[in-house]
């Protein structure tokens, strides 16, 4: 390692800060719009057992909040989004003891060392790590951690640089944070989900303290006191699952482009909107349970085997009297698909209220339903309504993806049911046409997509997300509008991409990530699914999420 840069203080000047960060383990990354909330926020963080906080300078209130929190004396306070040496002087003067930057800037590092504050510059490549080491640093921010591959990437970067440790931040949820803190490479993790911007702005600081304490216990264990370096929670059990229910079918499709009229062979698989979501969740590391009915036949056996093989928990009834439904999928031309269903009266449509696992729903992290299942039969509709009512009564968030299928509804009007489900849901996902169908006269025909999303949010859900395919998405969450572009890929098959998008969003939602993180993962998972034939086969695992941004075609 290179020697100290000019003006660098003795190593002990910042060693204590590193030690306190290690004892804290989880460091909330705070964006705050009103400095008058600072004292209440500090009280909430301390009540939750939090001992360190990063206040970003993304708002004009940031500097004043750093000053107010540092003056308390019961929190280790750092400043984030520090971009210039002049800003280092400002935050050091207010009492900040560490400085976090999105990238590596030699002037910022030098000024931090001159002022005796710990610099945590963001790095993402071996070149940046080498440059940071040459500046005398050994603890570095790894950003954005989840999008860059998390711990495996950090391990690879640290290999040539013994002694380097990381402060990962960006898209890190509670479960991933627990795993990261078990590694000696990780000093602490930055966590925007502990104190979300919207919660601070709403002023519900007692509720924030309660939720933050529960999140901290999930990561560090109930007995963590902040006096010892943070370790993985002593209870290794996974989080509570997202529960979904619906029909899964046996799928036949030609192996390439063409129709069933002329193909000499077919490929066999399975498919169903709700089970697609469950598989995507499981691959992302989010526990998922699928509830459904299959026939006592080879098709039913295959569905059970495939879902179990993907790590999905099952609550399944085998109906000996009717067969499992079948779906035929053709791709007449590259980029187009034609799907035919043979499902009327088959096993999946016979799901009913008696099949709804009430206790599993009451203990779930989220219930996910679609507009497909209630269209299958009266008993299926009643099952969905019972599941939703049970979740609402238990305080479990409900996710509703409209997923409108005109061929299932035929001459029936689905709007009344869609509106009932949307009004009970915490999260609603819809294509633009589906949102307009649900809203009816509540939105004008010439309204743009932003207005459609706002109208959908006004209908009741906290999260209203309009999926726009290749044009990305628009979301309104707690009154704030967000837009996210799609991830560009060579499209092979768009079937299942909407389910993949929803799963990506839900996986991050139940982990407590902010909306930006939910949308980032949603569009990334959706893009993966578009790039491979099949309803779910292209779904990524969490370690794969950074691949679409990779600059090298080969990973070794």
C-alpha cells in the first residue's frame, strides 16, 4: 500500500470512526427535506437502537440536519453525496465524522484526511480500488452494491488488495445486509430502508422507530447492543414468504419460430402468471408460496416438480376428477407470440375458498393476486376475495396485478371486481390500457400516462405502478411520482415480462427498499425475461442482476 498522502493525520484519527461504524453495522442513509424533523428523527433512530447515520446533501436541508444530529452527541453522524472539497469543509465544520461520496475524487479524499474525517469514496472497479489504495485508504464505499453483484464482486475486487474492506450501499435490503455483515470484508452497510424519505416527511416518527427497530432486529438479531461489531442475526431462518394463488398450466410450444400446424416437435414446460411471479421471487432470494389446484395427472406432477425445483413452497390440492389445464404458445414471427388456452372447467379453475390457507396469508410478508384467477370461475373469484379480505384484516400488504385477459371474461364486465381489488390493495400494477379500463370515467381519454398513474393512486393503493413495456414505467407512491426507463435488450419473447417486473418490485418492497430500488430491480428482471424464450426460464438470480450492465461479455 502506498504511504500516506500529504497532510494525512495519524491513522488513529479515523480508526475510531471505522470501529464505531463496525459496531453499528447498519447505517441509515437519510434524505430529509425539512430540517425541523431532525430532532425527532434522531430520537426515533436512537429509540430503534441505531448508533450511526449518513445524512445526504441531496436537499438544501441536509447540512443543517448534519449539524443538528451531530450536536446531540448520541449518534455517529456522517454526510453523504459529498462531491467537492469545499463541501468537505462545510460538513466537517458542522460535526460530521465521516464523508460518503458516490465516486472517487482525490481532492475530496485529501481534504477529508486534512480535516480528520473518514473518507468513504464510492468504487465499482479494480482500477478505482487501486487508486483509492494509492491515496492511503483501506475502507471504501461499494456502490451501487446490489446492481454490481454484491459480496461476490467485493470478494473479487479485494483479492489483489489485502486489507481493503467495504461499506456497501445502494439497493441493499435487510436479508442481503444480514449476509453482507457476516463477511469480514464488510465494515457496515448503508441502508435507505431504515428511515425512508416519505416516512420522515410524513412525520410519523414513532412508527418509523418501531419499523426501524424491527428491521434492525431482522438484520442484527434482537440482542444487538451496538457495543460489539455487528454479526449476522442468530436466527438464520428466512423471512416470511410472499403468498400468491392461481392457476398454473402445462405449456406446449414449438422450440423455435413457427406454428403448431407445421412443427414436427414441441417443447414442454409450465406457465401461469402467479407461479411465474413465485419463481422470480425465489430466484431473487425472496421466499414465495404458491397456492393452487392441479389434476391427478402427469401435467400436475410436472407443475409440482418444476415449482419445487425452483425453491417455491407449495400448498397444492390434487383434484382426481378433472385434468390439469393446457396452454399452447406459438411464435409465428420473431418477436410475436400467440397463446391458446384449454382451461375451462379444468383443475386450476376449481380452486375455491376451502383451498385458501388463512394462517399462511395472515403471517405472509405480502399477498399477491391477479385479475386472471377470479375470471376462471365463481369459486376462484370467491377464493381470491377471501384471500384479500384475510390479508387486509391481518394488516398484510396486498399486491394486485390487473393482468386483464379479455378472452376469460368474454361477455362479463370485470371492472367492478378490479376496482374492489384495487381499493383493498397496497400495490397495484397495470398496463396503461388496463389502468384506463379499471378507472373508467375517473380519467379522461386524453390523459397522459402520468395522469393515469396519479388517478390510479388516488383510487387507494400506496403504490400505483403503470407498466409500459419498452417505454419503462411510471409509478406514484405516497403522492410522489417516479419514472424509470426500460433496460434495453434484444427482445426474444415478451411473455412473462410483466410477471417478472412485478416480482422484481415485490422482492425489494418486502425488503424495505425505497421506490427507486424497487423500480430498478423491476425493470432489470423484466428485461432478463424478455431476452430468453419461455414464460419464466430467463428469470435472473440476484447475482445476475449486474450482467445487463456488464462491459465484458465473459465473466471468469
